[in-house]
C-alpha cells in the first residue's frame, strides 16, 4: 500500500489541476455560447424588423388610401394635416400631393429637406420603397379618377407621396441592440472571471510546485544531514589510516600508489559530505557592509593570482575593468555600488562556485558587478555551450550535474544562500554564445 501512495498523490494533484482548469474552460464556453446566441438572435431580429417595416408601410398606405378616396380635385393642406395627425401613431411623418412633378399640397417635413433632396417641387415619384433619413418613402398608387383620352385611359391627374417612420421596427432593433450589449457585457464579465481564475489557478499550481520542491528539499536535507554525519567519522578514520599507510610504503611502488588512491577517494568523499552539510545548513546570515567589487576580485585572486589593471585595447573591455590573466576572467566594477549588506563568507562560496563553473565551461569569463533598479547584480558569463532553456531551472536542483566528476550540489547550495539573502540566482543565454548566471540581491539589504 505504501508504494502506491506517491502515485495516488500524483493522481490527486493532476485531478485537482484538471478540476481547476475545467471551471475556467466552462466559463469560457458559456461566454462564447452566450455571445453566439445573442448574435444569432440579433440577426433574426434584423430579418424580422425588415418584414415588420414593410408591413407597417403597407398598413399606412392602405390607411391613406382609405382617408383620401379617389376624386377629381386633390385634397387641401388642412385635410393632409388632419390625415398626418390621425396616422402619426402609425408612423406617418410626411404626406404630399403632386400633379405630375408639381407639388400641390403637403403636410409635415420630408426627410432631407435641409439639403440633399433639393426643392420639393422636383421630388421624384419613388418606385417601390426608398429609405431616406431613416424613413420609408413610397408613393400611394391610383389616386384620383383616371383620365380618358382618345388613346385610352391615362394616369390619374394627381398622386401622393408619403414618408413613414418604422416605429415598431426601430423599437425592435433597439431592443435587439440592448440585448446584444447586455450579452457582450455578460460575456466580457465571464471572460474576465475566466482570466482571473486562470491567474489564480496558475498561481496555485506555482505555489503547489514550490511547496512540493520545498518538501522535497527538506526531506533530502534531513536525509543528507543524517548520511553526512554517519559517514564523516568513519571516513576521517579511513583517510587518516590510509595516509599513514601511504607514508610507510616505499615511494614509486604499486602498493604506495594504491594507498594514495585510497587517500584521494577518501578526500573526494570528504568533500561530498562537506557539500551535503553545506546544502542542509540554514544558519543565520552574518551581514556586514561589504564592497561587492572587492569580494569578486578576492574570489578571482584565489583562483588565479592578483587581478591586474588592463587597457581597453589589450582586454577588449573598458579601462575601468580588471583582468586576471591567470584565471582568464575579466571583471567590470565601473557601475558597482561601494558597499552592500551581505554575508561575505556565504556569498564568497556562491561566487567561487559560479566562477569555477564558468571557467570549466569556457573562458574567457566576464564578471560584471553593478547596481540596477535598486538591486545589486553580479553577472558571471562564460563562452561555453550554454544552458538549454529546459534545464535552466533543473540545474539548480540537488545532484543534477553535467560534469563527469562532481556532486551536483554546487548550484543548489548557491541558490539557497542567495535566497537566504532575499535574492535570486538565474541562468540566461549570453549574446554570441555561452551562459550568464545572474545573481541579484534586493535593495532592502543595501548598507
């Protein structure tokens, strides 16, 4: 049963993640369905409004024909105004009587009378229905008695032109527009909720991964501490006796070489136990005002001799840079702050690890100390093969290394020390090839 517990926890975590994402997807689908429904409804309302507009126009035409029966004389203006008033609720806004193209009488104001239609005496008789200024303009056919001539019947001597405002159709379209607006707002709200849930879900998963990493590191730290303490004393005894044995054996013979090999391997195991203890150590930092540029020079001096001043022509960097010829590293402290509050011993360990890795990856190594955005920044750049994007977080995990010899604890220890300072340690690409390991400490720690 115990061996199934990790798998059950993994399945539970995955199920929880899927449940969170399913809520987000549900909100998005509801929003899309809502806007699609409202849009389809609006399209249907547009078609219905066209039919309603035509029906309203025909209804007004029949009402006008009923109020103005066929007769030889055209109606007077007063009669047209009475007709306009009685049919105002049905949308009638203008009525005019023409004899040919001559305006005989009118009531109301036609659409576009202020400019584009010109003198109403030349208003053409519309064929069918025209939309002018949001109104429907159409003629009322067969007004007046037909005239007789030797050639047969002719058109009536007068006819009417009316303009109808599609009141019902406009109301229907306004209601559809309002519905569309409400649907859009509701959809936007749902999408906003989905985005918030997405962000919360992402943060929750990130926090969960961080907690899992901390649990893993805590378990690993406890195991490493116990293992290091259990191994340390027997290992010290083994190394001491191997050294005594090597001193007792004649130099240059195979037994002496084998004894020295045991001493070397014991020293390597001793280094491993030391790395394990440093990894699990979480002691309090001893902060003090330290010159970060001087600290970097000190680390490089321990790895290749004193740093010497170099000209820009010889080094390819600014005249404010120092070059350690023996270590193959260029140091630029032109933008470095004069002091920063940090634990010099712990940060010296971090810088030593980063510089060693950079020198092993590929010289020349460029170390830049600067202050940017109220943060202390130290960049250690190399000309090696670089770090693949997918491994830029994995390389900071314990026991992950690309070296044939090494414990894989150096970068893990370095990150823990930097995080104890409240800072970050990250890996990036270097322009032209190589990698940059960037150490940043926040301004709150500045001296």
